[in-house]
């Protein structure tokens, strides 16, 4: 139970940090990288079942930072990224990581994208090894050390 409490506290802290930067996180690159990250975490095990897609979509729509963008636009982008990943995970992952990497030159956006990935991954109470691995890869794509996020 201690691990679950620590994970919950960590995701709550990250969500609070994201909210303090909400007004700075309005670029198209941030929007795209965030949706790419959400899809990558959802598909971390190589597939996305309908329940997982629905749960992730609900988390996206409920995330106050992502409310800077139209919901239908976010949904379309998320679905496009999921389609890339489910068609061919390895090839799709390369493309998705490239889009995540587009925020590399803006450290606040890069951190926020990683934090969104962790929040999405930990939302079900189990930030599993596959989810951690793809978030770690995303850290490298944006030039941040995974250790900063305890990955």
C-alpha cells in the first residue's frame, strides 16, 4: 500500500506543478507532444484495448492543463497516435517519439509532457514497467534525465 500512496502523491504533485504552468503550455508542439505521450503510455504494452482508450481519453479531457485546447482536436490527435502505435508499435514509436522531441528546446514544455505521461501512467494506480520504459525513452527524446522523474 505504501507504494500506491507514494505513486498517488507523486502524480498529484506533478498535476499541481502542471497547473501552475497552465498559461505557458499553449503551443501546438506541446499539444502534439502531450497527445503523443498519452498514446505512447496507453500503448506501452503494444496494444490499446477499448477500455484503456476510453480511460485515457477521460483523463485527457479531465486534465485542466489540456483544457487549453479543443477537446475534439485532442481526441483526434490522440486517436491518430494510437493508430500509428497499434499498426506497427516499433515503427509508430519512432514517429511518436519524434513528435514528443519537438518540445526539447522548451524545457518547461518538455517537463510538462513527461509529467503528463507519468500522471496518465499512474492514474490506474499501477505505473508498470512498460509504461515507465516508454516515459524514460521520452525523457531522452526531450533531453531530460530520467532520474529527475525517478525513472
